[in-house]
């Protein structure tokens, strides 16, 4: 340990890059030297991003990361460990809370819902009706729930199209969000993959693939 602590701070930081967040926390408690090095913000930002990637958490759920204090970064990096401890110490069911999610579905006729999916990270929600897919920001974890308008919506260009189903969203490398949407009309079925980055905005696009065979076209932007 003495040889390790004699390393320059930069080399010691590079050594800690391979630490799991819980190991980084333990390392910071060894002595004053490790507390100073392992307590640096850059070390916990790296640990936080690593946790988001491994747990497939959508990193923009915590944006802007620069606005998070050191305590919040540590809590986010240790999230899976803290969750496991919470479940182990579970004492019962918490009271339910309700939130109204508004949609941009402006059609006068009733539109059937096709489901709602919570994006990993707990801040963004994707869902909607057969005529409109929406993305909502329900706020950071721990903030009060309220009535929420969609950040953006995705409506088929043709009134003949209807949304059929939407897959559970997944996060790639922590900062890209992907989900699959299937549409139908009386003549054909179409499907596409929506891939979004940190901007988490959806854009109106006409379906660009027709499932006449097994081809599915990916949309990126």
C-alpha cells in the first residue's frame, strides 16, 4: 500500500479508474492521502458514468451532471448497491402516488392507449396512444409529482396509420436511448427503431420501413 500511495496523483487516479464505486468509497477511508485523491470530483464522475453504462441507466436522467454536487454523484454511482440495501431492509409498501401525463393527441375521436414505459433512470417516460407517441420528463427522482406536458411527440404523417405497440426502452452506453415502435394500417404494417442521444428529443418522421418481409430500418439522428 505504501508503494501505491507514493505514486503521483495522476497515476493514482488512473489506478482507481478500474475500481467499482463501492471499492472507491472504501479506498477513500484508508487514510488521509486516499481520502484526498478518491474524494476528487473527477473520480466520482467517472464512477457515476461507469454505473450508468453497466446498469443501462439513461445518463441524461441526471443532466446536467455538472450541476450535481459530490454527494449526489456518490449516491448515483452507488445506486445499485444502495437499492440492494433498501430492498434487503424493506419494511412494507409505500403509499401510491399519481401523476397525470398529458398528450398531444388532438383527435376528437377516442384514442386507445398502447402503454407507458419508464426509461431506466426514473426521470423520462415514453408512451402514448394509437395516434401519438410522447416523451415526458417527470423530474428528477425525489421531486414532487404533478401534471406533466410532453417534451415532444411523434405523430404519423398519415391519418391512416395507427400505433400498435411500443417496446420497453433501453439505454446504450448510458447516453443513447432506443425503443421499437410498430404501426399498422389496413394495407400494411410498418416498424422502426428510434435512437436518441442526450438531447432526448423526438422528431416527427414518416415511417421509413414497411414490413413486407423481415426488413426493419433503423432511424438515427
